[in-house]
C-alpha cells in the first residue's frame, strides 16, 4: 500500500531529514546543476506484509503504511534492520524513532518556530502528550467494545450447555487485535506517564485481590492487557477485571486535568 503524503511529511519533518540511527543527512545536491535529491528511506517497523521483517502483526494494511509504523533511515541502516530483524524488534525500533525525534526537538529548542505543532494536533503541547492522547483515544474505543464483550463472556460462562463456538469468533479476533494495539501503545507511551496521582480505588482493589497483590500492576491498563485468553480472564479474575476497567476511567479523568488533548476526549464520554 502506498504511504499517504501526509504521513510522509510528518515522518520527514519530525526526523529533520536525518537517519534515526546514525543521524546522517538524507538529501544531497547534484554536482553539476541546482537539483537536489533524497537518499533517505521510509522503513516499515512492522513489515508491509506478513512475510516481511517483523511482519507478524495484527496491524491492518492502512496502519502499516501510517506514520506510526514508519521510521526514517539511511539506506545502510534500512538494510541492516531488515537483514537482522531479531536484533531490531518492533519495540526497539519504536524506541530508536522516539529518541531521535526527541533529540531533534531538543536540538531545535530556542530557534524561532521550533515548537509550532502540526496543524492537525494544534491542541497538543508536545510529543509526550501526543502519545498519551493516542493511548487514551484507543483505550476509550476499547472500553466501548470491552463492556459488551465482557458481558457476553460472563453470560456464556453461566450456561450449562456452553460450547466454544457459541462465542462469536469475530469478537475474539477483535479482542486480540485491540489488545495488541494497546500493548504497543502502552509501551510507547510509558505506563508511568499515565499516572498523575495515586487513586485509592486502585490501591484498595490491589490489596483485596491476591493476584493483583502478587504481581503488583502499576495501573488497571497493564492488568487488563496482560491477559491473552479473554475467557480465562473473565472466569478466573472477572470481578477484579470489571472493577479495573471502571477505575481506568478515573486515571483518564486525572490525565484530563493535566492534558487538554485528553480533556477533549474525556468530555465526550
């Protein structure tokens, strides 16, 4: 799938025309005329198709061709990350990309216009807030799905004649898709960045539930997203999970006090 021009502009702009690994400039001038040409390459973090490097992912084709799944590199490092995908897993490439973009912003600090945000994100103050808003938006969409999904599983578990086929396969696949996206966003955002204060309801739930106490999850987000099997999740830890989903809204409310972008989303609940 062709990469949209908007995503290309954001990628090259935030990387400041430099390789995200070696920071080499990615454009050159011809020696015998005034023409210039790019030498940089837009590398996919998750491959464009499942057979490529790091291609096993739930990301859709549209998501694979978006800014979020691209990293700007020189030809040498593009080749290196694809020839050695185990050395450059998805999480590492996201970290390299974020560290480079942070370096660009810090390097430009003090120059006129350095902090003018992209027009589409004019209400966001910095990249940290962008990451938090992206996570919150995805989480709120997830909760709208999760409430009904949880209820369906709970009803299924109460039945004496239950069969696995009674649960819609599309819902199970949707769970895994959303969980995968949110786990990646949680990693990119940093769980500590989602905590603006101590919430007594979460502290109390952790003290009352032995599983939560043993594993000491930092937030309701990581607790819910840690479960691979949604049926076992509801069967073994249903009440704690249900309460955690409600408490997660308290965390989002807390974030809305600090970040205008989150407040815009929270007010729509």
